[in-house]
C-alpha cells in the first residue's frame, strides 16, 4: 500500500501524466468516489498484491492445486468447439440415411443461435446458482441433445438434438469464462486464457476429423454418442472438482440491471429461423417474404438492444461509419459469407469427387490450420499495419469464397485446398486487429461489452450464413433431395450467392479504418460537458484526481453559468497549486494550464 498525506494546500506528492481520454474517464467517475480526506488525514491507495515468489505462472497452474479445475474448464470448451464442426462431416452420412436434405442448413444454424441465447443467459445463471450446478446442468443438456441426435429416426429429431447441443455448449462456454475469473488468481489469467485459446483451436481442428472417422466407418450415430459420454464425464468431474459456491443472497436476487433480455433473444432466434425456413418453401414469394422479415427482425434486435438498459452490444453497433459499428458489422458479414464450405463442403466433395468423409474432414480442418498460421504470422506487426492486414484478410476471404464457386463445380479435389486456406487465413489474420480496433474505439462503459460482442456476432453470422446456405442449396436443387446431377449447381450457388454479403463486408472497411483515438476522444468530449455546479459536486466527492486542464467553456460550460457557482468552484480549488500560480478565492476564471491534483 502507498500512503499519502493530504496537506494544507491540498497537494499530493504523486503526479501522473494523463491523456485527454483518461482525464475524461476520471471526471465521469468522480461522482462514485468516496469523500475527500480531511486536512491532515491519511489516505491510502491500494496496489496489486504481489504473486508468490519462486514459481512461474505455468508452474503455479500445474503445481498449485489449480490443474484439476482447469481440466474441467478445458473439457467444457472442447465439447462446444469440437461438436460445432463435427457435424460438418457427420451430416452427409446422416442425410443419406434419414433424409431431410432441405433442412441441412438448420443443423448448424440452430446450434449457433442456441449457443448465442444460452451464452447470454448462463453467465447470470452461474452467478445466481453457482458454478458447479450451472456446469452440471449445461453438460447434462448437451448430453441429452447428443443422445437425441444419435437415436433420431428422422431429421426433425436431429434438429431438436442440435438445438439442445447448442444451448448446452453455449452455456458451457459462458460458464468457463465466469469460472476463469472466479477460480484463478489474476496473475494466472493470461496463462489460463492462452491455454483455453489453444484448446479451442485444437478442438476446431479435431472436430471435423473426428466426425470424418465415425462417418467413414459408417457409425455417424456413434459420433454423437461419443460426445454424450464425454458430457457425462464432465458432469462427474464438475461434481467432484468444483467447489460448491452458491452465492450469497445479495448476489442471487434478481434485479433490473441483471435481467436476461429474453424478448430480444427471442427476436434474434425468430430472425434466424425465418431466414432458414425460407429455404424450405416451394413458393418464391413466400421465401423472399420470410427473408425480408428475418432481416427486419435482425435490424430490430440491434435497435432494441441499443436503447435497452441491459445491452448485449455497444450502442453504435449499426453505425457502419464508426470503428465499433464497422468492426462488428465486418465480423457479421464475413462470418455469414464464409460458413457455407463448413456446412456443405464435405457433402459436395463426396458427391462431386467420390472422396471419403474423412477427406472432407481434412478439408474443413485446413481452415483451422490456416487461421492459426495466419494469426501467428501477423501477431508481431505494429498498429500502423492493422488496416493493411484487415484489408488483406477481406481480400483472402473474398477470393476463397468466389474461388470455391468455380473450383468445386469445375476443378479437382486438390483445387479446393488453396481456397479453403484463403478462408481460414483471411479471418485468422484479420481477427485480432479487428477486435483491437473495436475495443480501442469503444467508450469506457462499452469496452467489455464490445469485446464480448465480437465472438457473439461471429456466432450470429455463422447461424445466419448457415440459414442462407441452406436456402441457396435448396433453390439450386437440393429441395427435392440429394442428387449427384445437382451438385454442380449447388456447388456454385452456395458460394456465389454470398457475393452481395461479402460486398457489404467491404463497405464496413471505411468506418473500421477511422482513427480509433479521434473517434473515442470526440465521443468522450461530448460526454463530459459539465456545469460548474456539477464540477463542485464531483470535486466534493473525490478522493483523488488526475492532472487535468480546466478550460473556460468547453469542459465546465462556464459561458452560461451563474457567477455564484463559478465563485464556489474557485473557492473549492483555492490553494491547489497550478503550474503558474494558484486560484484566488472567488475567482470566476479558470486556469489555462494543467492543475496538479495527483
């Protein structure tokens, strides 16, 4: 702890140089600060507790009793990430056996949208009922969904199972992030998050291969059974290794600030379902009407969220001209436009080239490999190269999608590989830089929300893309079942049909390229126009202030203020030493230079 003493002239010996953004942030937080210490009274500033000496974070994670709980979290991440892509190589065999080709896009769409809904609700659930119960309930729901798909006599039951898997898997991921913060000390969080990211990448790579192995052996149902067994193992491990952490009543009580936005989540679910349903209808008018309705509901979801008290997304999500809105829409459009190969690639490869399901699994897994390679390759680049990498990523994804539209109907099996690599490398290279620009441009109150909104937007995009891919495939010939004669047309349109979506993605680059600092600073300047009376109130409640500049007019709005309030503010600041002198009692002017307050 650092101890400072407030002197008669209200000076503190600790000084910090701050940016305008930090100054504005401090000013907005003054109201919540405790009262100023009295003259001569000591004040304390907490500092971060040092970690144990003699052990690196990696060693502490392995030897400090944290490893069993970490294994539980890793298994939760594995189940969600691997199962999401396992269906890519299992479903062709399932469709051949039970039928339901027109509904194939639903298998991924329902999984992703279920993950979004569960992820938004389960974080609060874990706080209210505790990690152990939340983890066991989510894993049980996931296991039931897997068993339903394994025993399904038709596509309808498979879809019910996939929705259960999405709800359970999305809940597991949300619980993992809540548990990471609860179960591990701050000094271990970078290591834990790095390992969880590695597990996620390995899961995305192995999922299609596992599905391919089971499908290749003619045992696609056993693929779902295998994941159900793993979910049961997770339940047992959670009961044994996670402590009972039922929260106090004060944390368990429901209030308006922590309510789950069920109405908006239902609207989002209906938007995806409307678009997915459009692909199963024979009437073109009805299909177009449902697509328009789905898009309107999706826009309505974002608009309702912007004005809600409990928001899931930053306020300017739909502002395509801002870095935050442009970045989130970039993720939405390109996630929507690039998911079709994951869904239909293995099936089309089997029908067009006669390859085994395992080969289809390798093709899908190549995207994950390309993502990882590209992310590592650009990780060391400076910020001035951000937009170059992002534009390059957009170009690679566009080349990948349009290239597959040509290669799959007309090329060889090996001609697909460069374009699948482009899909993964484009997103993997741009991902971290897009995320950084979104978070850096968000206001302080929206930064955590902006960071969490990026993967949520990606899942929404995947669900929307799966619904549209199903629509294009059915319009191209799969509405009446899988036929080798329709493979060429389907192989073209499930990729070429997303060209307008990719074009919208390119339009987001203008807003994304705007300076994050200038955008954030402009928004913060608008948010800190305070009256002199408000300045007095906040100064009275402040325990520590940064060094900042008080200007006449722009900051405290003194041009239209009552002179008495200005005099009171001058009295409050009396004795605080400015760079060039002090402010006399009753002063009606403000210093134009920096005031040393901390």
